[in-house]
C-alpha cells in the first residue's frame, strides 16, 4: 500500500518517533506500522493508542514449504508454515500440527509469522500423507485464532515416492546363448519412466572380446506399456554385456528416482538392494553349425591348399564345438 505518514526522531526527546494520523472519511481498512532502523540495530517498542477499529480478523495460513499435492522423493525433515499475522508465541505448540494424525515432535519460529515444524520422525514409508492444523490451534498477538470464523482445519496432502523403477521382464537372461545375427532386446519396467534425455545412449552393448561398444540401430520406449525395445546390428560369436544405465538423465521414474537394476537376476531386479544402479546382463553369441562362405579361392603358391575366405567364430565356454 501507499505510505500515509512517517516520522524519524520526532518525539520530544529527539530520539523516538511519533506518528499522529487520523483516518480520513472513507479510509477505513487495515493499516500497518513499519519500523526500520536508520543506522545500527537494537530493541524497540511500538505503542498504538486511539485505534478504534475491530481487530477480529481470523488468523489464516497463507503459505507453506510444501505445496498441496506435491510428490517428493525424500520425506521432509521440516515443514514451514506461514501465517497471516504475527503469532502469540505462548499459543504455539508442536503438537498442533499433525501428519496422518501423529503430532509433530518440535517447532521453532523463523520469524513473527512463520513456524517451522519438525516432521522427519513421522515418516512411515512411501505413500500419501495428510498434514493438518486444527481450527483454533494457534493464536495471533491480537487474540485471533486460526480459522475461527469457518472452524475448518488447514491442511495439505503430499506423496512420498522414494522407490525407483525395476526391470520386471527381460528378453535376455544372464548366461543366454544366442545365435549370430541382428539383436532385438526388450525389457519391461514396474512403473512409468521419465523420457526427457532418455535415448539409445543409455543402453550400452559391449563386445567383451574386442572391448568395442556396439551402438543401437533403434530405440523405442512405450509409456503405455512401460516396455523398451532396442535393436542392434548383426552380432558375431563372442561374449557380450548389455547395460541399462541408471541415473538423473538415464533410466528413472517420473519423479527422478533412478532405476534399481542390481542385482539384475532374478527378476524383478533390485531384490534386497533399494539403491539406484544399472541393470546388467551378460550373454553369449555362438554358432553351433554354420555354412562356410563360398566361393573358395586358392591362395598362392599354387598347390598350397590354402583357401579364402575365412569364417570368424569364437568358443564361448570350455568344451564348446563349432562346425
């Protein structure tokens, strides 16, 4: 609002301020007195005389550090509640605020209108939580109580989601032996994934023999089914490691909890270990019987009995035979 009067050291003693102000006709309403230092700091007292208006204005909650309907990945240690007027300190009790009916164990004042309630000890796992302050639970310095005109509680609801997604279905199991050729990998997840920044770079296929990372030729995630489909070019005989990368820009749920991929077997992944980590599966590609490439061309010198081309292959385990 616009200032209507001001004073600096106008009292008879030359060091206190005095304001004389008469509300003009049609000027009824709420007025605020602001005290600010010119220099230095110290205690002060404000005295108002002659005010004839009613102070019966119900106390309200005008803000909080948690929004109604918020989804959080970690249970908040504290909840800040801002009120519409300075609080009467003797009326403020921690137990006035409850979370799912359990009283807060502690409270402190951040300023005249803002209380910080300790609620961290009231966590009870993932799920929805209702926070409430009963009508009349706290009073301002003029004696007005919270929502005394409506007799309604103040409250909000928030949801704790600290559990990361897990892999529920994988088209490749650890130790699988696949035939050579193009690879299509599919996986399903326990919940919807965040898709911003999620791409083929978050799926790593490593050829263990050469140390080469084989890039995917296509990448698709279907949010309707929570299924991932990734295609790779033709693979030759060898041992391979496929990893789904967990992280802030990798595989994660809609609120940012990273993929809980390990242990990766048995499925669902992450059993016994709630931490965020990559999903990793090791498998082999092996030719059991394959046609030798033709035509055969003799190599010099004539009669050497050496022919091209060669047929690449690998033994994936002791006792493996290829033909």
